[in-house]
């Protein structure tokens, strides 16, 4: 199955890479390697990760404080967020409400 990222998830990931790259040389690369490994784990068994809201599932990124929030459809894995665990969860909740009422759901 292929992945499709909503624009907000793409932005979160890009911002995280920039931030980690500024913290230590190569840390952005390490983050992306962990993200890629997590996406591979999702791809191998997309329904193995727990549901956290309706059809939305979450996979934890190892060694970094991020969760990948996604939905499995018949054609793809739709990534709604690459969400830092220390952010205010209400930001994620409001985004999910918006996405539930859009073409992304």
C-alpha cells in the first residue's frame, strides 16, 4: 500500500526535520531514518497498531517523541499527522474534526 500525507502532516515532518537538524548535525537524518522505519512497520501490518479515534491509528516513532496518526483505506494509508508527543493534544483533535468533514476522510 502507498502512503499519502495530508499537507499538515507533510509540514509537521518538514518542520521537525529542520528543528532536529539545527540541534545537532545529522539528527535530522536520524529522525527521517526512524520515520522511514516506522512507515515500513505500518506498511508491513497496517492494522496492527492501536486505534486511537474511530478509524485513526497511531504508530510510535522509536527514539523520537512522535506518533504517526493514520487511517487505512482500501487503496492507501492516509497519514493525518506526524505529531510530537509534547504538543497540546487539542491541536490534533481540532485537526481531526476538520479532516473528518473534508475530502480526506
